[in-house]
């Protein structure tokens, strides 16, 4: 029940009283709203109230001096209808860019704690001009009823990375609410059919897609991906199917609740390495005006360090910014029931205020040990644009997982025939013990992936030798050049049946190995039905068919989709892949890597056919579980000697990507009882499972 508050004084036409100092942002109270903001450099502050969609404020209310405690301003304002108002702040103080001070009482500043940003709800259109963002007071009254966090372990997770708009905005999606959270809800049956356990959403915090928009080649290019955050506490209102005045986030909460009911977790991609304010030429939106010298890493002349590659670098290990990030993540977990976070360019979060890497970054440790975030997945992109690469060395505190970029690079090489990295490939498949042993176990820390939003799709990985980013308007100079891709003999789309058959086989190889690798697999939305971006490996600005999923391809490539789905199911069926079990009764080792002769396990730089064994049992009375993976990256066939088994045990073949398109996954496994060898076709993958029969 809400507490009643009585006004203590009148400022202009409005009764006010000192506010709630320990609750940041704006919140409704009986008869009005509480506004609390922080700035340790401002000399004075004003609250500006606007009627909905109005250009000028109808009230400008200065914070009295006695409404300030420390660096916190808090005021309750009575007699206002929160459904009809928008708000921002104006702060006065010193203007000295060389000292990093950018206070200017003429600037309208968006509340860094704003739970909703107005004027952003129509995709591709902005109501206000740059530097004129406003917040709205939100009613957080959602009833979660009996909804629960799925609490799926990292070992049992299969993560599906997607862009909320691009997932369903194409007419081929057939949804009623394309490009929205509601549209994603409509596609939950697809996610269940595929078998994923988590969706990893590319940024859904409020961003301005019109920022830096431009025309090129007859297309309007936008900040489509959403990695320039405007407001960290607010959901992106253009992803809602309807206006949610004062209840912003309602549709997102519905989506999270329904996904949870279907056993699917929600992981948010968050961007605490930089903000949309950019460098010295960028707009003043919020942090620059509230405390530029605190919010960003600055050199001695007040210029921005750019470890993010986006103009500025968030000062994550300043105590006030630490507090802000902690409060933000706690808010998303408590108010939106988010299950985990993937941190973009997370190595920046381990840099000191002068930009130097820290041995024990307090922010990363505090996130690892926080009481609210205790069961929340924390996944680091363990590098940044300043040259800090920490895969296997990220300060994890036994809690953080990592996007394993080394897995991606190594497996891409090996699968296309660069077999001289076989030793490293073997390590990557068994959980990268060379990177994670002694710090945290590979199967809980290594997020294995071959594709993600940043780079080629799986289809394009085997269709293009070179990137084709001409549509981005930068002369094909943007995007990574090191793709480790192979076009299988023709650049781009082709009618050559032999090339297309090889591409399909290479894609089957890739998903098979990914699902048979120790570590949490992550897949890119659309890969399951051969989605293409036409060779664009940096589609950040492409709000069109380049980035949108074409759902017709699911029917066109149904056989491949079924193979993909079956491989996810196969992984779930065999826990020996994802975790260390009790030793198998049949005497097989828990993990083994070898070449073509399993009786003489050895891997060197000439191992063009790599084999990996996982085995064990879940408890003393459980049957043995065993998986034997064969990867022939060579362009000629070879005979493989299977691991020897005692009486009563034999191998059965579950997968052979060297077979015909419709006969690569065997619904009824082929028995290899009494056989000690198997033929691996050129550039193919075999998977055997252990069978005990008497």
C-alpha cells in the first residue's frame, strides 16, 4: 500500500516536499510523482515538466537547496497527472571541457534512470531533435503471478541470438505484430520446435535508430543493431506493438513471462562500454550533462578515450558508475525477470579510470557476488576495441562465462580444411581446458559459437570468400576481413548443384561439431534454415532484407532445418558431451582426442581427421553414455578405427554428413556391432553413440 505524503511548501503553482533520496529516477506517488537525480558537479538543478508532445515545458521547478543531500536531489511534486506529463532536467554548473565539465543550464537532459523515453515509439522516426530526449513516469505494477525463472544450467543451455525487429519484421514471418516483442511471442512454437533453451536478444534498451541515419543507394540506413544506448533503464518502445503510456515495458514483460512458461530463458545483450553521446562532436543527452568527468574515461585535456571504437568509453569502475550499472542490472532482473546478460566489449568493464586494465576489477567482482544477480547468467565478450583480448583470462570470479572467440576462429579454420591447427581444435571441442582449467571449468565458462550477429551467417560462411558490404556505403572498408570462410568454389549464390551440395554438407558439419563440443553452444537466428545476408558481414545499418529473416527459407530448406533440430536434440540426449560424469563402466576414458586410430591416441599438425570421445554415466546404476565424433576435414575419404569396446557394448552411427541430404541423421542408428572401422567421406563428420546390448 502506497504511503501518503503531505506537501511542505509551494514553488510557483505546485506544492512540493523533499523526495525519496534512496530511490533513483521518477516514480508515481499518491497525487503526483517523486523525482530523484544525482550529480556531484552541478551547482543547481531544475525539473522541467511537459504536456505530452509539447515543445516547451509547462512548468520549470527548481530544486530548493534544502532538497539536496550530498550529491542527490529529490523532490515530490503534487497536483500533476503522470499520464499527461513528460520530464527532463536542466543542470547549472561549470563549463570547462579541458577539465571534463560540461554543465549548461540550457540543455534539456534525459534522466539516466528514466524507465521510459518518449518520442521513440515509431520505428525510424523521432518526434524531437537531437539532445531533446524526455522521460516518462512508469507504473511498475506488473503481476507476475506464479511465473518462475527457468534456472537452466549453462551445461544444459542452447542459446539462440536474435534481433527483435529483424526476427519477424519481414512479411514472410506471417505474424500479426511484425518486428515487435509480440511478434516474437508468436514465434515461440518455432523456438520450441528447434529446441533452444534461451533467446539472447540484441540490445533492447532504448536506442535511437535514427541517430547517424543517412541515405545510400536508395535506402535509408539506420542504427539498426541498437548498440548506441540512449537510456539503460528503459525498454526500446519501438519494439512494442502498441503505445504503453506510463506502462512501458508491459509487452516485454508479457514476452518474458510466456517464454518462461515455455521453458525458455531471456538473456539481454547490454552495452556498458559506451553510450550514444559519442565523442566531443556528439550530442549531450544525459551523462555528459550530469557528470561528464565521472561518466567517461578522459585524458588530461578532457578528451575521450575510445576503447569502444564508438567515440567514448563508459567509466565503469568509478564508484558512482559502478553503482549505476549494479542498480540497472538489478532493475532488469527484478522488474523484467531477465535471466542473464551478455556484456558487449566486456573487457572495458575491467579497465581503471585511466584506461589501464585492472587485476581485480571491482565492478566485475561485485556483479559476480551480488545477491540479486546470484543466479543470473553473466556472459562476457572478453575483448574490446582498444586491443585488450582476454579470452581465457577474463576476471571471472568463477561466475562469468565468455564468448569463446578462439573456438569460433579455430573451428572455422579446421572445418574448411586448415587441419594444421588440429591440436588447438581438439582443445576447443573438449571445452578449451588450455584456456579455462584451474580458473573455472570450460563447460560452464566457454560459450561456443561459429556465427553471431557480427559477421557472416552460417550459409554465408560457406558461400563467400570475401565480405560484400558495399550496401553500407563505406566502399566495403567496414567489417572484419578475417572471416576464415570458404565459398566452396563459387562466390555468392550459384546454380551449380555440386557447389550447393558441398555448402549444405559444410553447414551440416558445422552444426554437428558445435553440438558435440563441450561448452554452451550459441547459434544465430536464421542459421537453422540457411538464412543469408548476401555476404554482408557488418549489417549494423541494414533495416531491410539484408538483415531480416526470410521465413520462406524454413520451408525451402526443411530437410536442413530437421537436421539442425535433430542435432540439438542429440546433444540434450547425451549429457557426456556437456559435463564430466562418473567413469564409464565399459572402461572408456571420460575424454579422449585422437587421429584416425583410436587405439593410438595422438594429435599433431598433420591430423586431417580428428576424433573426439566423451563418455561416462550419470550415477552408479545408470547405463554408460558415450559419443565418438569423427571430423574428416580432408578432401579424400579415410578409414577410422573406432575405440575398442568390451563384450556387450558396440557403436552405432547416428550421423553421417557424407550421406545424401535426407540421410545424414539416422532416426534409427546404424549398428556397428562387430565392426572396428568406419569410412569417413571427404569433408564429412560422423557421430557414433555407445550402445549396450546383450
